[in-house]
């Protein structure tokens, strides 16, 4: 039998004290003995030794062997700790690949862990989120997903649904002997519904905390949008991610305000002031505004507050958007504009005098985004859970309307299909592919 053994350099590239190489697969003990020329190797012990190529010593290492199923992936695993440094690590890695072991794909270790039921999908996602957290607030949100027991909550909901389904089924099979209390059943479905609603409610902020507050800067031409953008992105705090292979329109610019992550959207449109499209003004930004969690509306302090400003304001109010209004160019003589019931922050984007604006953002979000309850951090998980909620609600309706058990069970079965997507019991290759391709190699 040919085993599909995989290996990866799990530590970051570059020079460091120690590098880590992981191997997962089957019959690894034999391979490890050959690599290290050690005869007696027990699982879970750390050994000191060398990696050999024939008689030649390649690197001085320590290593641990894990025997299946007691490992991260559930397979045999080896962890090798060698000297840090790209060249030495690569030469050890090349040596390992000669043993019928191939290079792992991104996230493949975690994917195997899920397939071998060592971990469910939500937990795998949480681990990846922790690794990828860009600011303290995102890290907190992903930790609440991981240690905050979201997967435990989801499993609890799953078991509640299974339990009710089983009871309804038994009643259908033995209608003379068993009669479930319909009121009781209804109460339990209601209970499940509120558990799901609770998670969804927390997740709204959890997703924002982890992924960043989607923010758009709007204002009429020449109000100072692009200048403000540059001021906000002062190099030392900006996290600019240029998503490879995409057009300039999807460049994401991330910003860290005292640990709060801001994701500036539509920045390509703002930057490109030569662009005629930009001159159309608000039209272009409407879509971005609709997708935003927060809009920063800039008013030009050197100009009259005109119909163009009113249009923008009206649109924001219509859409009930969270907004911050900033009066710009206060370094010159400016008109002190007042708008009823609105707080106006004064800034000078040109002089990078934007502390009050940053303070406003921090004050508005620091409490709200400090997640304390178990939360999801991922929009697609939230969408799946919303589908679960829809079916649970439909089951509740069926119960309230005194429909027969098979109607209720039909809805509950549908809700389970989606719950299984979250726990990883019902996965499609596509779903796994999409999820794990975002992982690092070696995780
Ligand atoms: P946009 O069209 O809204 O992106 O506006 P820009 O950022 O391109 O700015 C338009 C003009 O206003 C430029 O000449 C800027 O230098 C100027 N400007 C922007 N912010 C300020 C400011 O705070 N004070 C002053 N005096 N001028 C500013």
C-alpha cells in the first residue's frame, strides 16, 4: 500500500533560532529510524540526534514521534526541531522528501485533523483565525471563537435537534404508546431558536472585530478624501494587503487604531483622482457605502455646505449608516458648520491633525468590539447558521400550527444538514478546499 505522507516547514521563513518541520502519514516510525539512525524511539518522547543522508550528518536536531491516532492529524506524526535558517532547514526538508513523502498543501495538516475527526471545522477555522489576527481586537475575537466554546455551543444545538427529532420519530412509530407533550416540544424548539439567535447576535460584532470595520471615506470632490486616507495610513500603522492577482479595485487597506482593525474599502476609487468616474461624485461610492459598517463623511471647511453635501448626508441617513462627520481643512480659515443632532469632528487632513477622528472611532467601537461571548468570526459560517435558524423557525411554525410530526421533522432534518456543515460532518470537497486554502503551509 502506498501511503500519502506529507511534510512541511511549519516555522516562518527567514533566520531564527529553531525551525520546525512536521511530517504526517503512516508507518513513519520506520522512516524516522532511517532518517536519524536511532533504533529505539518511543512516542511522545523528545530525542536528540542528527538527520542523516547515507553516512553524512545534515543537521543536529531534536525530534518527537507521535503514533496514530494520538496526534494533531490523527495519523503518525513527526516533529523535527532543527537549526533556524532557510538553507539548513531546506536541506533537511529535501532529505525528508526523498522518503516517499510529498510537500503538504496549505492547511493540509488541519484538513487531515478534520477528516480524521480530531477537530471540527469551526475549531480549525478558529485556529487559523488566531494565526491570522492582525490586531489585539481581532485576536480577542478569534480566541473567543476558539476557547469561548463556540464549537461546543454548536454541538449542543445539534444534540438538542437530534434529541427532539428522535422523540418525534418514536412517537410516529408507536403512536398508541407514546404521546409527546406538544407544548414541551414547542418550548424546546423555541429554546434552540434563541440559542442560535444569541450566537448570531454576538457574531455580528465578532465578525467585524476579526475582519475589520469596513469603512468608506466619502465627500464631494476636493474635500480631502485622498489626503485623509494617506494621513490615516501613516506608514507605521498601516497594514496594506495587496491581494495578488486582482485589480487595483480590490486593494484592501487595513489600519490599526489602538488594536481596533479598520478595513478601508473603495480606496482605489479615492486614490485615483484623475479618474473621470470619480468626478461623478457620490454615485461611485454608493455601492461602497452600502457595504460599509462605517462611513467617514468629509465636509470641505473652505467651501459652502452645498446640495452635494446634503445629498450625501441624506443618503447616509436613508441607509441608516453608522457615520462620523469630519470637517476638514481647519488649518485655514473655515466655516464652522453645524448640523442638527450631529457631532462634527474637526480635522486637518493635510497637517495630519486627525487625532480627534481616531479617538472618536476608538471610543465608538472599543467596548462594542471587545468580544466577551462565544462568537463566529466568519461571514460564511454566519450564513450557514442563518439557514439553520430559518429551518428551526419553520419547525416551530409547524409545531404551533399543530402540523403532524413529519412536517416538524422535515424542517429539523434540513436544519441538521447545515449544522453538519459547521461541524464538518457534512462537507463537500469544495467547502474544504475553500477553507483550507487560506491556511499556511505546515498548519
Ligand atoms: P479628494 O478629491 O476628496 O480626494 O481631495 P484631495 O485629498 O485630493 O484634496 C483636494 C485638495 O485639498 C488638495 O489640494 C489637498 O492638498 C487639499 N487638502 C486636503 N486636506 C486639506 C487640509 O486639511 N487643509 C488644507 N489646507 N488643504 C487640504
